[in-house]
């Protein structure tokens, strides 16, 4: 057991998912000395296992979550503005199924979705004739009417990493593979043991997501809000259509299912809502969920898929505030913040619930609350206007950035330049440097992954394993064979 420097941190944030990284960034930018602790890799839990959407949540209107949808739609615009490399608009097609929600009900819901968040910049919804619409071609013949509307796509794991990078650039310390094993309040300080070291801080934020209850109990506290653990599973198959529209499909059980263009060659399908009572250490999609997702899209596409067609699946556990709703899909996607009483000593603030789209606003609200107890936190929220690393360019200039990379690095294929621009934005130059050929970037591991990029991910972005690189920092695991993946794992030390 070693002991860290004696000077207390102003704030220790426990949990390296999107909420924790967002809080660390905001607080560091307001002058606090921050330590972010994550038990595994950044975004190794729920924050890399989403449907990859920045959206208001059309279906939440059905559960009367108007405030949640309004906030999320506003954040959709803000996040696109500050991270135009990892976020981009996407047009969704919603076929009308007469056996499910009525045409007029869908039209009314979409009208509300267009306007409840205020004046946005994405195109409004519109009725479409699927007999002549490009998105109608792969659908069964009974799908002739529908709607299209706008939302956004996000590289969820990179969103977390970029927030952590910015936090570090503003003075925060980030520790991964550093699980917290004890958390004790001693007067005006918290003593935290993590990764074999002892730290202390004037305040702690519990951003442990689905493990928030466990962390509160470790501190000897009874959580005010319980966490309902709901598993959302996804499958990836070879692409089922050749256009850029995504689909949102209604299901007989009233749920919805997305089918989204993914990594150029694939279709991402999700999600499920299943109670999760097992371990959080190895969350997997079960056979029933995979079968459910296959059946969900088979109701609409002419080309049927089976579990044998699944090339990758993943599952994450959502941390939903438990208000005792019956069905898991009806549980609120909103959040609650719980700040300990001043009389109890050093503050502990717990984040319960939430969704990726709202993370920035949640972080801002967390730091605003802590500022009342931590004088070191200066000024007001600032993260709505400062770009994330690599994102300091106009949000409609992604194509120009790809073109610039092709001019500066003519050895890149367009697909490589597009992937790199979407992952790193303007910061791609940090590892591309003055390379004049692929050889200048060192060893080629396959699928456009170079030694220079791997070293950057390891030395700058906390990647330690091949899994960190292939399935979180990038999704190149989908494009590399087993031998190529094994070579990368050997290079990274196992």
C-alpha cells in the first residue's frame, strides 16, 4: 500500500464513464484540483455500450417525459457544436404499421419532437412514401407509408475519452485500472483507497453508474435513490441496406428497435430492455435477446437474419432511477443528484440515472451544486461553448477536414481519412505528424491501424490492451481478422 501526495485534491470523481469524465472536465475547467478514478478502462462499462445516438428520445414522449426530451434535444445541438468530429446528424425512417401506433399519433408525436426543444438546426420530420423513398427498397411490401425525422449519431467511447483528455489538459489527474476499495469520510475530508494507493479530497462525486449503490454502501451510506439495472443489448450484422438512413421499427410489445448504418460495412441493431441481476464485470447479450433483435428487424426487412449472422454483440447495464415502474422500458431515463447534508462533513454527491445525450448538462449541474460547498470552484458553466479536443472547427466542415487530410497525407485512402477525421478531428496531426507514407507510421496492423496511432492511443489516451484499441478507441476489431488482432495484442503486451 502506497500513499499519494499529502495535498488533498479538491475533488475525486469515481467512475470513468461519460458522467464522471464530464464532471472531471467541468470542475477542472473551473479551477479545481481533480482526480478521476476508473476501475477499468475509460468507457469500459455502459458508456461504450449504447446505441450510439445523441437524441431527444422520441419514445420517451409516450411516457410523458417531456422535460427529459426537451433538455436532450437542446443538448443534441450543443454537443454537435462542441464535438463535430465524433457527432454527426442522421436521418431516421419510421415505417407505419397499422397494427401498432396510429398514423395520426405518430404524426403528432413527431410534431412535438420537432418543436419541444426550441428552434433547432436539423430538418423537421416529414411524411414519406416508402414505395419511392430510398429507405423503402429493403423493406417488405406492406411498408408503404412512414415518416422521417432527424437525430444525431455519436462515437460514445470517444466522447468519454475526449472529455477525460480535456480534463487532463486543464490540470486533472486521470487514473485507469484503479478500483476504489475503501471510501471513508474523516471530518472535512474523504479518504479514498484505490489501486493500492491512498488519496484524500475535500469532496467526492459518485459517478459509478450501475455500481452507484455499491459505492454508496462502501461509504457507509444508504442511497436515497435505488438503481434499477436494465440491460440493453445490441447486435452487429453485415449491412442490410446501401443508403445512409437509419430505421426505427415499432414492435408488437410496444418497444422500438433501431437499425443503423455502422462502420460502412455493417448494420447496428438494438436495443433490448432486460432486468439485470448478475455481475457488472462481464455483461453479455443472452441468446433470447439476440433472437429478439433478429426477429425485430425481420418483421420489416425482406432479407431475414438469424443469430448465425451476428458478427459482434455487446450489452451494457443502464443505471436507471428506481421508482418502481413495471416494465423496464418504462423506467425513467431522467436523473437525480443527491448531495450530502452540510452537517455530515465533507460532501459526497451521487449521480443516479441519466443518458449520454444529457451528460454535459448533468456535469454542469453537479459542479454548480458542489460550488456552493467548494469555494475553489470558480465561475459558471463553460462546457457548452468550448470544443472538445480536436473539435475546434465548424460542425458542417467534416468533409473539408477529410479533404485536407487527403491533401496533406496523399497515401491515405478516403476511407482511412474519413475514419481518422471522425475520431481525432484536428488532433489527427498529433500522431500523423509529417508522415509521407504508410511506412513512416511504422508497423501496419491491418485495417489502416498503424503503429503510430497505437502508440498515440497508449501514450496519450490511456489504452493498455488490444481490446481498448480495437473496441473502444476505434471499432477496427470489426475489420481485422483473428491473426491481426492477436499481433496487436502481442505488441501491446498481451
